[in-house]
C-alpha cells in the first residue's frame, strides 16, 4: 500500500465561474491559473504522484508549456491515473477537502464525486469530497482564493495495467518519459537537488 498527499491553491481573478473537481460552478470570480485552475484535481494529482514518488503536477505538466494553457485538468487526472496503473497500483480511496468562503460548495459536492470517480474509473464510494470554510481567517477567509488538500491510498495490482484508450500513443510516450526521469534520478542521486529545485520553482503554478 502507498499513501500520498497533495495541496493546491489558486487566487481569485476575473471571471464568472470556477471549475472544481471537473464541475463548472457559477461564481462572481474566476481562478487565476495557467490551466483551468481546478485546485481539487491539482491536489488529487499531486497526491497520486506523491504516492508513487514521481514528483508533482508542475513537473509533469509544466505551466511554462503552451500545450497546458487553459487545459482541462481532467486530462491531468486521466494521465495520473494511467501512471498509477502502469506502476502496478490501483486507487483504494481518495479524500479531498476544499477550503473557501464562497462559492457555496455543498450543492456541488456529489457532482464533483461523480466526475472524479468517472475520470478515475473507480466506484463512487472510493472518492470523498468535503467542503469547509476557514471561519473568515487567512486568504481563504478574506475571499482571496480557494485551497484544496487531498490524500490517496493506492493498493497493489496483481499485474501492471497496459495503457488503453484513444490516447494510447500519447500516454505511452508520457509514461516512458516519466519512467526515464525517475530512472535518471535514481542513477544520478547527486543531481536530484538541481532537479528538485527546478521542479519546485514551477510546481505550484499549474
């Protein structure tokens, strides 16, 4: 069994909706981000990658790359799910907490759970989404942005799953690239500091 945790924050900016857990929710602000700013999915991806010791979302989907501009974060989630399968694991359960004063998220929690379970290919009861406020404290309390944290538990599969679906070639290339990066880090541990420093500089901008 492997456990991972993730955390993400995005500030409010111009717009009339936010996207959380793959669900579009009307609001008087949007979220400032290179992609769609879905803090729920970003935190969940970081938790999955962390459980596999494969870095973070900024390392795999660099915000400096134009292909990820305004990207649907569900793409990130599907790719992280593919990595989990490729590395011989399956999701046991995921637990996500979203922190904000507004918008009110309680009416949308079940749709978020359904959307996430659908992308992950798991049962609804394997995904938990909770919403809370920070009692007017901190940046979330002042209505400056939204934060999310996630914890996942991965369980071993009997056999590592092959990549399947319409994006076979792209996913294979993605998995191979990640595997090569991990192998390079293992082979050259003294260079990890440079890799980590570069990753940290861009990881939270996704």
